[in-house]
């Protein structure tokens, strides 16, 4: 049942194919946590659901990125972009 809900949410709220959604939320890009993974838009534009704009992040890493009190926010985002790109290169 949970898979059907996730597929429905992928289509309705994120406008992406459920198989892509499952791939992105397989594990956190930053820490490899795989129990609960959320979708993060790198450009913060929720209408831009292209694969290269989406990352899977655990709730802790996702909150860290959106927190204004962390001065290294840009460095974390840059690291995640690089990890995302290297993961794409390894899957080719």
C-alpha cells in the first residue's frame, strides 16, 4: 500500500515518473540514510522537477540545508550537487 501512495504522490505533487521518484529517494545523497528520504529541489523551484534538479535527502540533512543559521549552507549544496553529478556519471 505504501508504494501506491508514494507513486501517487510522485505524480500528483512532484510531477515525475514514479520510477524516477523511487530512484531519487532510495537514500540520502549526503549521508546514505535510507529509512526516510525526502525530495529536495536544488534551485528551490518546486515547478522544476527535472532529474538534475532533484536530490534525495534524509530529514536531518534536508532541514540543515534549509536552515538559515548554518553559514556553510552554500558549501553543503555544492557538495550535494557534486555528489549528484558523480552518482550520475557512475550509473552510465
